[in-house]
C-alpha cells in the first residue's frame, strides 16, 4: 500500500480509486473476473459495477478537438471564463467512456448491438482527473422474434465520479446472442 | 473536375459527395457561411444542413479500440463473420461525428451545452467510406428561467449517409447564450 494512504492522511476517495484502479491509464486491462456473457445469463434486476477510469485532461482535449470543438472542452484557460469555470469533458466523451467501461465489464460473447438509447442525461460535468465507474442494472430481458439466436436486454447505465455524483444516466436496448443449447449458470 | 465523373460514368452520389466535401479529411475546415449564432437567431422550424464527412476505416477502428472494443468495430476480417457481415462504426462514434458536424454548422457563440438526449437511434450501420451529413431542425425555443442570459432549444438531428439512408436520429435539448441587447437578424 502506498504510504501516503495511512491513518493520518485525510480520506481521499479519488486517490484511493486511482491507486486501486490505475489513475490515468491509457488502456485498461481486461478484468478476468467475468466470463463471456450470453443473453441466457441475464435476468431482470441483475446489477454490475465496472472497473474505474480516471479521465486525463489530455484525453478530454483530444476528444473535443476531434468531435466537440467548444472552448469549455478545448482549453483550460478559456474554459475558466465559461459557464463551467474550468475544463469539462464533452458529454459524448462521457458517453464513450461509459460504453468502454460497460462493454468491458459485461463482456458479451459475440458482442452487444445497441438498438437505441433513451434519456441520456449529464447531470454533472466531468473534469480532468475525475475517476468514473459505471453501474449497470438489467431492467428487462426478452427474446428476439426476428433473431431467435439473440435476445434483447433493456438496461440502465449510471456513471458516477469519485464522489459518487452522477455524471451520466441512460437507458438502452441491446441485442445480445443466446447461448447455443440454452441456459447455463454463469460463473 | 476528376475525369472519372463524366456523363458516361454511372452516377455515384458517394463519389460526388466526397469530391465536393473532401473524402477522408482528418479535419474539416470551418465553413465561413455561418456567423456565430445566438439563441435569438433561432426559431421553431428553422432547418440546417451540415457539411459532409467521409468516415475512414482507420478512424472506425481507432475509436473502437479506445471506447467500444467489439469485433465488428475492430477488425474487417472478424467483422465479416458477425451479424453485420463487415466492419461498422460504433454507434457512439456516429454520435460523436454527428456532434462535430452539428456544432460546426450551427457555430454557437460561446458554445452550446447539452442538457440531454432522447430517442438516440441507429437504424442503419455506418461502414468505412460512408459520407455522412447532419440535418438539424429546431423543434422549440424557450427562455431559461434560471439563466436569463441563455435560452433552451429543443432540436432534432438526423444523420444520413451518401444514399440518403438514416444512420442516426436523436432529439436533444441544449442551453445556448442570448445575444446581449436582444434579437439581431442573423445573416
């Protein structure tokens, strides 16, 4: 354990998160705690929590230069004079990071195909160094009529920062493959 | 004019788009046709059409490696064996490209702050070389009660490919600044 995290040090959940999960890593290792998931492994009410990811200022700016070139996403100095009083990530960057944390956690066999998203909201801004994680809840599962080897899941993803503040919520439907031969208990 | 585009050549709207708008450019020049927009310049029913952008395979793969590492977004060979029968862009990549085309077209003074998105849908996949543009319609405008120097617009963004097929739809609310001193006719 890093000696800066001791009983005499003020509790800093962001520092603890960063130490536990790897602050500012460019790529995250695939967790080996979750085997490949199929539709048959999921049921309504099941919950998952992703690993965490610290958002570097550099990545906020790179994403904005490419996809959302607005001053509060591009430059710390000019962002100070904006409504946000500092650099913040594009909401689409938060959405993309959420996808990465979600898909790496649930690790669907053959992948999950997004059918659509409802109520995508960004109630709090993401700032440089924020450590995000995603909480997923399965809201509903149903078989696909048109693709009998797939099922449809409806899920809610809630993305939180190191203080537990919600930075994004969304509800989505996704098409995921069924296990050949039917249900097998997930590990 | 490229000599392959002549009267004896089959009409290829994708090629025409690419020649007109710059196929595969890494960055697009800011159009100088639109001055900075304020809330006061917008009214219900006003429509805009963005410039076009051709999506390179390389960019599809780069985005997927970073944010949506699923085989149908990562690798043309393994994507052939997927439900898509070939490489397709992540829906979140399509959303990010849409943001870029939208924000560069509308060019809001001081920026536009996304308050939330409803009914984000991807009815057709985006494939390498597809040339996308965004059609924006202002659905509603209203003053902000909490921020009197801003207004709220509700808008619909429809993203189409070179064949006119819809690849993304969404409805969004955004907070945009008012012009100091009230309405001035937009150019």
